[in-house]
């Protein structure tokens, strides 16, 4: 099973995964599935976002919830 490089950020981006993984062939579908979910978890939850002032979505969510607690 092959995976495509869906990152689109280019080879200079900093991720916990090597871009060689985008062309890797896994022995089992479950292994490929785990790798995809690990990457998506990183990309969605832990990657710094410029639109969030270079914070992770988790940091933004925690800051937002703390702000709500101070108002209430």
C-alpha cells in the first residue's frame, strides 16, 4: 500500500516524519493506517499554525477556555 505526500509543505518543513514515508510501502494495511493517523494527529493538533500566532491548536483552545473561565 502506498501513501501520497499530502502535506504540500515541501521538503524543508519540520515534521516528526521523514518525507521518505510518503513513498514508503507498508507490509500491512494496519501499519499504514497507524502512520496516517499519527501524521494527521500531529498535523491537526501539534503543528504550529501561523493563523494562530504560531501556537498549536491545543494551546489556542486552552487559552480560549481559560479566558472564558475568567469572564464567567
